[in-house]
């Protein structure tokens, strides 16, 4: 409902790690938001899809076209689970020759320039879903996208310095298999990153003040927890110590 009513923007997030530019989960409005924020799709090195759900993948084809000049200058990489390419695919056939495609597998490791990338574990969600860990100059960044809680989750991201985590619910609804706020707090407490950024809020969280929830978790865990806002920027270099 948050996406359909645009109570929060749904374009995903842009990472600049060293000199590598990566767009995560380009949902509805991603291309429009990039231009409004002064970001240039042609600067992208890669697109990451955590999973095929439309709020995470809606703009993947148009962003692929934008970063490759309409396909006239094929370049860059697209990472996505295998079910994004078969049986009602979200990545259309006609854009696939424009970009180097990698199907994500659990435990897979790769590099873009000098940024090391690993996909530590498959999440538990209705479709194939993967988070990621980046090792770059300022530390190690982990992203935990949509998932229900399971005990192995925190261990898979141990040792990271920064965490981005999707928190949709205040209370669990087993039908949609998302983390609730209490489960997110438990994951943050176990991982103990220097900074955790919560995002992807559902109506329950918006109505309960994400900023207030972040403050509560910070006090409980001793971790600097931030509630993401539309258009927010975060400087990893300044927070690496």
C-alpha cells in the first residue's frame, strides 16, 4: 500500500562504493527519481535485483536502457535471481543483450573493479531472494532485503560495518513473510554493525514513526540506527571509524 499510494518513494537506492556505482532494486519511479536527484544512469556500473517482486524490479528494463544509451552502447552488469529470467520474466528478452547478466546463487563471489561482492545466503521469502555484502575501502556493507526471520540470517552477515535492512512490519503476518521491528532489532543486535539503516517501511511502521523505532533500537542495542527517508544520503567514508 505504501508503494501503490506513493507514501514513500519506491525507486530503490544508489550506492557509490569507491568509484563503483550500483543501483539496488529499481522499483516504480526509479528512473524519474534518479533524474530528479541529479543522478545519471549512464554512470551506473551495475544493477542489483534482490528479487522479482514489482516494488523492487518494475524499472529494471528502462534503467537498463538508460544506462546503455538505449542499447546502442552495451555495458555494465545486471545481477538477479534466476526466476527473474524465466516464467513471466521481469527482465525482458530485448534488453538482455545490452548488459552482462549474472544469475545470483547462494555463496557466489565476484568483483566490480576493486569492490568485492558476496551473496551470503538465500532469504526466506515467497520468491527467490538474495542479500549482498560489499567489501570496499571504507569497510563492509551488508544489505538484507525482504525476508522472514530465520536463525541463520544474522550469522550470514557477521563482521559487517554497515547494514541496510528492510523492515516492513510492526507485527508479523506469515502471509507476506517480512521482518517485523522486533525481529529487525534482534538481527541488528546480533550483527552489531557500526551503523544500521532501516528502510522499506510498510504502513504499520510509518504509523508508528520509523524515527522513533530507530531510536528505541539504538538505545536497546547500542548501534547507531537510522530510519531512511526519501532522498537521504549517507557518507560511508565519514562513518568508517
